[in-house]
């Protein structure tokens, strides 16, 4: 993978993040304290998280207090940053040689820093026995060019939410007819539309989801060395044709293309959608639409010929600039240990990356009085072993994602045939990948 200068990366990210992320005030800089190495010497480390206050303030402060009690020579200063600001703030800090010591980042953005050799190599910093304490797919999600640049923190997998009432209204069996594959979803969409006028399936195409759909349908995005587009194949064409047909036959909502995941949850809560993948919204459904919640049946995430399922990972990185590497890695391991992750998982619908935490009955046993939120958690955990990071870190990711979205939009809107649109996407990707 080609190296980029920090200045180039700053410019690229600055154009892509929200306007709010232009804030680069003095809060991103160190306070001038001289830090020393870990071990028995005194150390003060900065820990940055992404939009966890105020919901998880007590939890994070409790973890810090426990860590400092066990390690009285290490003090942790916590800064919580709005999600829209974090990319710019960390880049600004790294470029000004004032990076924090421990940071919560997603694999896609963290990989860009790793490509600059700006992050600590966790294969070297973390003992092999400790590496094995994490879910393998989560650990491997944080690798680039064979090097692990982060420790996995919390996870999620895709779980379908299904409104049993709509299935029954359409004459379908909610226990047997819930879709497992894309072809199943198309059949449900047709039946529900014909029998009820509602939508049987809402496949959101925002963010990186177009790319994920294509991978699950069996398309490779690039060749092995990432220099050429590889999706202009029968599998790629089938993906473009699939969504074009559903859209043009009004079997999926207009919002599947023009909206975002917020539109998906709004329509599901309104009782207008039978199936969508959005298990992260289950608590919101319980609060806002209790009748819909009571009729919700979670099921395995929809996949295609590849059989692949996706995993989402939030991780912990240690910038190479730290003067307290040993202390920073020690805190990262403490934060992500099984006990702390299990406690965190009970506060919000996430999965731990620590294998031991996943063995707790909380993730394996539903119980007689299990609610949909419990079934979502258990289904999500059960899929971890067969889930992986489908979109591997790559240069110019946002440009590539946008080019694919633009192309499939042209096909779905009828401005191009699916093959013409796929050709357009291939040409755009090859141009971007050649930079």
C-alpha cells in the first residue's frame, strides 16, 4: 500500500468529514506535562473516546478508577470527542506531535494512520497469549499488510429484525418464511407488496453498505494487491441487477437509495416494513414503538452466494508518538479485558471482543421470558465465528465508496443499464486506485 504524507491525508480527510470537524483548538494539544515510560515509573496518559459522554460517563470513569487503583503509578486523563470531530482532531494532534496515548477509532480510519507508521504494532506490543483472548475475526479486522495496528474493543454483527404481524398479514409464516438469503428477501418483498401494499424488505444502501452487499453476493472488490477493480463480473452484475429490479418494481422503498438508516428505522417503527437489518436500533424500537417491538422476531443476517456475514469493530489504538507505550498498552488491555467488556455490553446492545466475556450466559441463554432485545443479543453473538470485516482497509476509501454508490444509483434510477453502470464504477475505481 502506498505511503501518504500526513499533510496529504489531512487534506483528504478534511474534505470528507463534516464541517464541524474543523475545530482544532488548544484542547487537542498536550498540557505540557512530561510523561515517562510505563513500568514502575510515574506516567500520565491521555485517553480519547468517541461520543461516549454522558451516557457512559460512570462506566468509563469507573474503569479508569479501577485501573489507577491497580496501577498507582499511572494516571489516565480522559477526553471524549464528538464523533464528527475525532478524525480531524487526531490527525491534527499526530501532525503536531501531540497525539494522545490511547484512542478509540474504527478500523477504516485507524488503518490510514497505520499506513503512515503512526500506530504501535500490537503484534509486538501484546503478548501472544493475550492476543488469543480476543475473537479472531475482530483481531484480524485490525490488520494491514500483515501487521496488527489496534486492539479490538466492542463489536456488532448484522441481525435482521422482522415484524411478525406483517408476515401474518401477508399469509406468510414468520417462523419459516423469514429470509436468510437475498433471493429469499426478494420473494418476501413480492408477496408482502402484493398482499398488504407494504414493503417486505428494506435494504439500506447508504454508507459502505453497497460494497458490503456486493461482497456478500460474491463479488471481489479488487485484485489481490488492491491495484485494480475486480467486481465487473457476473456476481457484480447480478448485484446491480438485483437492486435495480427491486427499486424499479417498487419492491423496496425509495428511501433505500435516497435516504439513510434513519429512514429505515422510522418506516419499521411505523409498521410499513417487514424486514430490515438494524439490530442496533432494537432498544429504540422498544422505547418508541412498543407494539412493533413486541412483534419483532430477530433472525440471522441476510447474505448471498458467498455466505459471508459482516462484523463491525470499534478498536483501541496507541499512537507511536506516545512516551508511555508500556502504560498505554497496559491500559488498552485493561479496558478491553473480559470483565470490563462484559459490564459494558450490559449497558448497551454491543458485543465484547473478549472470548471469555462471550462465554457468559448473557450471550448464550435466552430464558423463558426473553424479549426481542435479548434474542437480538444472542443471535448476534452466535454469528461472530462466521462474521468478518467485509470491507478491508484501503486507500481512498471514501472516493471508492462514493463512486460505487453513484454508479448503482444511475442503474436504479434508470439512467443506465446495470452493465453500463458497472462499467462506469469499474473505470472510476481503476482511476482512483491508480493514484
